[in-house]
């Protein structure tokens, strides 16, 4: 009995501790440094987008426990609901950006997607979690539930980065995939960060795309945090042309419980919008501040081109490598042909991370491989690879009247296994090449003799046949005459 009472007391104390911790966590979230929220207007795409791009910059190198969400968005779900007849379908939402975590070198990228919920035939809730095809996935349950990729990405302060969000239909599964890439302006290099199978069909980015700045640990609330945004573009759904969306609205949270002074504005040259919060400032911003601006930017973005650095084969494996400055690969197509040009193998896919494929066993075969890569901006590039012994057109062609004739009457093709006649004289003025005369005359004699012998044999045979026919006719006539005379005598 005493043991049961003791256990009950311990459980009660643990429950109180856990509840206190939860309350403390909720309070720290509310009482941290001021946050910022920005909206990018998708009206230029009629709220239907397959892609989004934005440039980001921060000069706050000591801003530990900070999350810069450079894109938060929703996906279109109506086609999915109609196709699978989901009832009570809800949820979704997604975020992607950069983080500075618990020390200055602890820098990460992040892409998170909330789960969807629907009711089955028994009215029980069922869930759809997006699945990361590329990236390390974890699940979360905080202000919603879902899957997340939080992985190291060594971004730097005081320099610009571009974040790209892009969705497409995967040719293998038919589902809508969505991924995020980062572009380092200093290194001039794209990095694929992560992409997901959403398990949605005919989907796209729906409506506006937002940004936010968040301090996620109260003990670091007094740090200085900042951001700048510029070059904002959308890719309209089912379009190939990116369009500018320069008008943005930025505001602070106006939370009276948060600490520090929040400031925001637009650069003098109108090329970027900025926000900052100083947690150490004696000035406390208790009210929301807001600014709407139309930034100066090009009507279309500078995109670059895809570039294949290397393509090679090894047995049944074909592999390739893109250059450091290449735009990101989205899809690939590999076609292998033999020396006659006949296709003997092919493979394709919409997988940005795939840089090698295995085909049917090509070992010991001579072939040409053609690789076509399409980048996320719809541009293509092609490269070819040939085995060492590949010789195009090695297979003998179909005989024609112009082909030289051998003794057997077959056309002579130039290949290692078929000898050819070598000319011994220079071409004449009309382009003809002389063949050695002695061999040529002997050849002509043989052909003429064969022709004469054949003609004589045919004549003899015809004469014999005609003689036999005449003899038969004469005999038949004699027999008929005799028969008629005998009949006449009897009468």
C-alpha cells in the first residue's frame, strides 16, 4: 500500500514538472524578441504558381536561435480531394528558409511541411505526411504536425543568397513534388537542399508567399537580428516565363510582451526591403509597425544555363556531372544507340539528385550515349559519350546499284572484317578511280565466258523440247487416221 502511495506521489510531481515546462515553453515563445512578417503578392500569377524566388541577406552574425523563413506557403488540394474522394480534408502549409542555431557555426537550412487530415469511411481521421525524397526527414508536433528537413547548410552573413521554391509532376509516380534550392552569389553555385513527394495531384503553390523572422529560444532574445529581401519572382502555373512581383508588405508583430526595438524600411535605391530588432535596446516597440513598398527589379530574373561537365560509361552504368556554375537539374533523359543508330536502351526521370543510371548490360558492346538534362528553369543541354571502339555506320548498308560487286554478287562495305579494293592510280578528272587492269580484265573474261556457255545450253534444251513435242503431235495424228479408216471399213 505504501509503495502504491509513493508511486502516485511521484507521478503527480512528474506531471506538475512537465506541465510547468510546457507553460514555460509557451511563455518563452510569446515573450522573446519581436518577430516580422512579410507578404509577396502572387496576383501576377492569379494565385497559381509553380515556382517562387527571393534573395536574402543578414548582417546579424550573433543572432543565435533565429529562424529566417524565406518562404511559407500553401498547396492546391482540390484536384486531390476530387480524385481520391477525401472527406473533411484539411491541414497543410509549408515553410523553407535558413537558421542560425546554438553557436555561430551551427548554421542550417530547413524545409517543413504540415500534414493533411481526412476522414475514412468510418469517420476516423487519417493523415497524409509529405515524404522527403531528398533530405533527412524528421517528424514534428508543435503548432501542428508534419515532416521536416533540418540539415546543415553553411551559409554566411553579410552576403546575398537566393532561395528557389519549385514544384513539378513526377513522371514516375504522377504526384506533385516540391523542392527548395539555395544559390550562393559569392561562390556562384546552386545547392539542392531538399524535395518532397506531397502525395497531392495536379497541385501547385496557392496564393501569396510569406516570410517571417523568429527567435525560437527566449534565452537569446537580446540578440540583434536583421534581414533584407530583394528580387522577388513567381513562375505562373503551367508557364515557362518567370514574372516580377516587386510589391511587398512588411510588418512587426506588435506583441507588447516581446522585448526590444523593431525597425523596418526600404533601401535608398529602392532595391531591397529590410527589418531589424535589437533585443538590448531600452526602447520597446509595443505596437505594430508596417511598410508597403514596390521594389526596383528587372522584369525577368537572370537564370543562367545548365552545363554538363562530364559524361561517362562503365559497364551497365552511365554517370554524369554538372559544372559548379550550372543551373539546377530537374530532369534527365539517357538514350543509348548502337553503331547502326538503333536504340538499345533508354531511361528518364524527373529527379534532381540523380546523376547516374543503370541500364541493360552494356559490357562488351560498342555504343553511343546521349544525355539530355533539363534544368528547373526549363532550359536543356545535351552531351554525348562513345565507347573507345565505337564506329558509326559499322553495320553493312543495303546494296544499291552504285555499290561495287563482288564475285558472289554482294555489295562490298568498308569494315575491318571485309577487305576492299585499293586504288593504285589517282582519281581522273571525272572523279573515277581506276582498279588494277590485269585483275579487272580477267574478271570481265570470266563473266563473258559464263554468259556464253549459259546461252548455248539453253538453246540446246529448247531444241530437244520442240522436237519431242512435234513427234508427239505426229504420232497422235497417225493414230487418229488409222482409227477412222477401220471404222469406215466395218460399215
